[in-house]
C-alpha cells in the first residue's frame, strides 16, 4: 500500500484499464523506475516510507497546490475560495515592468458560502486547485459571482503569494486564462498535406514553404478552402542519415530550415557567387527529376546538403539596415532559447547529433567548456540563428498568403508529441525531461505488444516548478505563425504512457499531468495568437478527456471509418450523430488513403510486407465487409448517385458525407484528390516501407507536381462536392475590406 500511495501522490498509476471490464496491474519495478525518474527514491521499503512521509507532510502543510488556474467568467477554484479568513494575496505579474495588482485579502471571520463558492475551512482539491469533481468529464457549475475580495489579475501566468494568519507565506503559479480557445469563424473545408511530399516545378527535391504559400493562395482563391494543415515542421536532428519522420524532431520550439525556399530569401538576388548558386539549383533540379520521373524517394539529407551550401552563400550577403533591425528583434525576442538551439546545432556539426556522446564538459549547456565552445563556434551559432529567422519569416509569409487568399483559418501547424532524446531540446532543457523514460502506448486491440516511440517525456513536477515555461515557449513559437494548431496525441495533456529504458512497452505505466494547468496554458497562448486548436484524439482516450477538451473549445478529430456506434450496434454513425466540435476527415497520414481503403489495396500492401496476423482471405473479407457497410449507408443517404463499382465516385461520396455532418471543419487528404493509393506512413514498419519519403502521386502511382495537381480534372470533380462555386473560372478572392486581418 505504501508504494501505491506514494505513486498516487506523484501521479503514477499502479494499474490501468484497457477496457471498461478489464484492469491490468503495473509491475512494481516499473513504478519504482518511474518514481526514480521523478526524483523519488522508492527502491527499498524504508525509502518508500521516508518518501511517503515527506510527500504527505508537504501536501498536508500547504494551502495551495503548485499551480492554481482561474478561468475568466467562472467560479474561483476551491483552493482560493477556501483560504482562511484574513489571508493576504499578492500577485507578481508575468510581464516584466507591469504594475502589480493591489493586494487582496479574504474577509475576517466567517464568509458566506454563496459568495465565496466554498464553505469556510474546506480543504482545497489537489492539482490546479479546481473545484471537487472538476476532473475530465465533470460538468462545470454555472457562472457564480466572484467574492467581493477577489480582483482578477490580467490574463497570463503570474506568481501568487498568500500570507495566512499564523502560517508561513506560500507561493505558487497562478494561470489566468480565457474560458475557451478561439473558434474557426465558420464551417469550412481545407487540405491536409505532408509538405515534403508536395513538390512543384520550383522545389529542390521536396516540398517547401514556397510551395505551402502557393498551395494556400491557390486553394483559398480558387477552391474556397479555409485552411491547409501540414505535418510538423520542427527542426530535425542533424546528421546523415537523419530520421525522416517529422514526429521525432530535435526541437519542437524552432522550425527546420530544410523547408526554406532558397530563392525567396531577399539576399539571393544580391549574392556575388551566382555561378555557385546556379550549380546548386541545377543539382536540386536533378533531385526533383529523380523523384518525379525516375522513381527515386525523397532524400531529405541530399536536399539539406544543397540548401545548406546555398544558405552559406546567402548569409555572407550583408543585410540591409531594415533587415538587420528585424533580425536583431528576432534574436531579442527568442533570447536564450534560440541561442541554446543554435549552439546545439553548431556543436552537433562537430561532435555528432546525440549530445550524450559529446565530451563530458559539453553535456551541460551552462558549463565553462560549453561557454568556451560557444566563443569558438560563434560564426556557426550565428549561421543557425539566421536560418531560424529566415524560416520563421517564410512561415509568416505562408500564413499571410493564406489569409490574403481569403482563408478563414490559414495554415494549421502540427505539434509532435515529443522530441529526440539526443536533440537540442533535451540538451537545453535537461531538468524538464524524465531521463531514462520514453513515451509510448499500452497494448490494445491493434497492437498487443504496445508501442515505444523513443521520445522522452516532460516531468510534470519540473513543468509546474518552472511555471510551465517550456510549454509556453513552445506554444508561442508555433502559434505566432499559425492560423490554428493541431496537437498530436492531445491526450498527452492529461497523461502519457511512460516506458522505462530496457523494458518492453507492455511494462509501462501512465503518468498524469496537471491537465487543468496544461489546458489553461494552451488556451491562454491560443487566445493571445488568435488561433484555433485541433486535438488528435484517436485511439485509447481516458473517459472524460474529450468532454474536458470540448469544454475549452479544443476541436477533436473524427475519421470516417472509425465513427461507429461502438457502445451499441457497432454500425457506422449517421451524419447527424457526429460531434460538431471536430475536424472530420476520411483519413490521416498514418492511415490508408481513401482510394486504398475502398479498393482493399491497403490489406494487400500489409500482406506483401508480412504485417498481417491472420490469413489474407480472412483480412480481406473482414475489411471488405466494413467498407461495404459504409458504402451501403452512403447509398441509402443518396450520396452515391453514380452507383457502386466506381472508386472515384465513392471518394466523392465519402466527402459528401463529411459535409452532411455538423463537423466544424472538413479536411481533405490532398493525395485523395488524385486517387493516390500509397500511405505516407505505415505504422509498424521501418526499412520495409519508405515512410515519410513518398511524393504525392496519382492512382497509377505517378508522382504529381503542385502545378499538375492544380490542373487535375479529378481534383476539381472532388472539390465541386465541397465548394460548388469553384466551377467559376474567376478566382474566389474576398474583397480587400472583407479579408481577415
């Protein structure tokens, strides 16, 4: 019992329920290892007793939890409402130089529960000081007047200090956040695309930010699209070969310069060595030709080598006074975080891409050895700072192009679950990560062995102690150039499956986050950026999580093939039964394309790669029956007027169905517009399949450029389903006065 109690106090689960009727115990060894990663010694019974006594003493002696969340327009959390009479509260504002609000004081003597929201002397609830029963899925009480002594601080993350009579002063993080994130202004549709896969005639072997801006401008003006959602554009781990997955980056805080459109850098036209640049462009054209016409895979390493050489020429071109001022502003705005990231990049060029293998003196970003290396590598540090700025600028240009084209949302960026264990973020923020742990997923019906994603998790206690600074900085960096943000595995805001190093994923356990605090920071930063948020909530979802996200305005993700009455008949959900607060789509980057699903090609592919666990005929029969159910529903609803046997018509019918639902957003997987049958990523494979390296292709597997895609009759037949007005030959550009700012 002692170990279980200790684990509970630190948010570590000792059992979990993979289904409503099953409970699985977590091995004690896993619990001990996870607690050790949180800085808690539980290796012996005596250590457990000492740690438990210390934890219970600390919890029992505090008036406030580490973080208190105040939602504007909602009742005060119990932790504040229950403060003893005569308690003085002072708030130190987040923004340097801001005038602190006047101190507050709870009334002396008894308080009226109807005004205070809590009976005098009631105990505060754990976590962020939420009212009892306010966990995932609980229904918030109606608006209640704030007590007269409460003067709400401005929105932000502040430091709250309370001084109660005859008690020592206490401090905690105070997050004041709006009740909900901004919402898309109207129902809309848009494209989902893996940017690297979208080559144009001007690409250097893979899709880039120029292509993204062009896709947004064209689809917004001519197809009525309201958004373009892309894969994570986070900075990749340097080195060759690098991991092609965009979901295992070196840093989530800064973008990857491999996505730069080199010719769009203003200094390009003033480079003195034009011959060198022309030669690099010729070699880049050969890369593109190989991908588009000769069956070559996208080679990110080769693309980066050419762009790296070209950018080295461009950074030698003196900046104009205005450009220099903008660059200096960027450096000041990004501060230490950018310097650390750039220094990691410079050191990785010398010592390799995993900082654990560097000389011991360089393991600490603040060591004397690291400071000396910074001085020696100053030019390389500035080079990588400059690339971060150039990439940030082109990200802003893409969003501006989207909004100028009349898009209501614009670019939807993707936030990966975590980062590479040897990358820049784990080096610069070592105290924030749980070393020796990896994020993954428990066993389920689709993967009996569970999953280990190789991504070290953040320590919830370290995040709280820092006032959630790493999370806030990450969100600000991405949201500043986004119309909306997609969060991969959004359930990670509530809990994550930790797998101790050396153990199989089946021997992991859940570790809880302070979900109220994480949500509040997310809502706050999204509000500041004016950006909507979409959570990828597929797979195993803890009860109440979807409701908690919806309460804060975070949209979910609904994929057609998974939307069934799982608690009843198991049949496909009728369109009116879908939730409104979601992005509805037919597929994602981890799933078969719609054409492959309809034809059964995805089953054949998995059979060819040896991934099936049952005979091929059995798999085909079951898969075909599921598809037939959906096609039957589409026919009964009158969405398939062409009848059966026409795969392209069935793809259109699927998207007619999505529009029939109340979903706030409808996403079209860009490869679906031309019948591509190859998945971009096939989970469970590594070298067996070219994950993350395929260009968009047509139904015959022929790679297609952005220019060819824009002229595709098949694409336009599909897009007429979503926006019949696109039949007009005139671009659908909103008049200047009607465009969003």
